[in-house]
C-alpha cells in the first residue's frame, strides 16, 4: 500500500512527498521516534497517511503485544502528532473490525465485533485516531493486493511450480469467504480523492463487486494461461487456522460514492495488476 501511494503521489502534478519512511526509518509505536521524524522534515506536512500495519493475521494471535503496538498504539501517537502540527491524518483500517456474519455489505455505522486479535487491535487504532480529531480520515478496505507478497502472488507461484514439474495436483482454495479484492493502486487514487473531497471520519473504500478467494484464484489461474488447472473449493474450517476469518468482508462504499469516489470492479483491477510490470507473473518469469 505504501509503495502504491508513493507512485500515485509522484505521478501527481500538484502533490509532493516530503517524507516516506519505512519501518527502519520510523518506529511509529515510539513517541520519540515519531516526534523526531516530524521535527526533521523540511516543512510541516498537510496530510499524513498511515499505511503501516501488523497484518499477519494468524501471527497476531500469539504476538499480541507487537500487534497492539503497531495496529493500536501507533495510530494514536501519529494522530496526536498530526493534531499538534496541524496535519490531516489518513489512517487505513480493515474489514476485520466486523464479525463477518451480516447478510449484506457492511456500512460505516454498523456495529463492529472483531473476532481476531488483528481485528481488535485495528479497531482500537481507529478509535484512538478519531478520539484525537473526528475530522481525521479512517478508511476501511478489504483484500488488498499489489506490489509485494499477497494472495495473487501465492496463486501464481503455485501455477509456476506445476509448470516446472515441482508440484502437481489441483490447487485448493477457500470458497466460503466473500470480500472485495482491492488493487492497492486503485485504493491509493481513491484515498487521494477522499482527501481532496474534504471528507473526514469513517469511510469504506474497496474495488466494486464481490468475490470469494476461489473466484479470485480462478481469474488469476486463467490469466496465467492455465485454464485447465483444477481448483478445489475448501471451507475455512478445513484449514484450522489460528485466527477466525470473517465470512462476509464486503463493504458498503456508498458513503464515499456520495462524494464522487468510486473504485472500478475488482476484476479490472486484478487484471491490470497481473499485466503490470509489478505482476508476480513477470517477477517469477524474469
């Protein structure tokens, strides 16, 4: 997500980046590190985007302190610093703040009820941000993919292993979780549009449409030129994962749409990513 934001902003004729540290350059859970980073900038920023998170959902169940520091404590520290310097904070959150049992897409005002440590810490991060300033922007999204390790890359990797004779048999992918796969490049453009609209508070933003992980895998396998490769449909319970997953992660994005911010269908985003220079197909083949 961070690299997508940097690419988007670098391509803008009006926006300018004055700092884009990785975790080695800024410990966002350390008050002194946060204060020092902002103090060393050449000028105060107008907008700060927090794209950092501890996103290994299963590891969060045992590494609770680390998840809490990054997902809950750090957003509050950034919010306090942004308020003191007069910058607008944009904080990225997740569909995991919901239990995932609703029979329709989740709205911003629906009751939360996270089932995992990841979801609980991300919800606490939201609350800490908005408690500092209700005008800050908290954007929940779902199933993000883009440059770096992600589900699409894992699927393409399995296709390559079978082509190389290093693995055989069908793929096995969950088919009882629904969400909206979201291309990081699209989300970055949407975040910029939300900021430009002057929006504040909670918003949902993801690519349009919905899919299961099986649907996304099928599109990727077909695009990789392996339509004959079978993909078995699994139930989430078959995987016996440490952290529970929401069965329904689809977000209602009509609040953002009312401000004119609408992302394209997830299939278009996925295909553009697969055909881009950052595609796992290109990385693995080149």
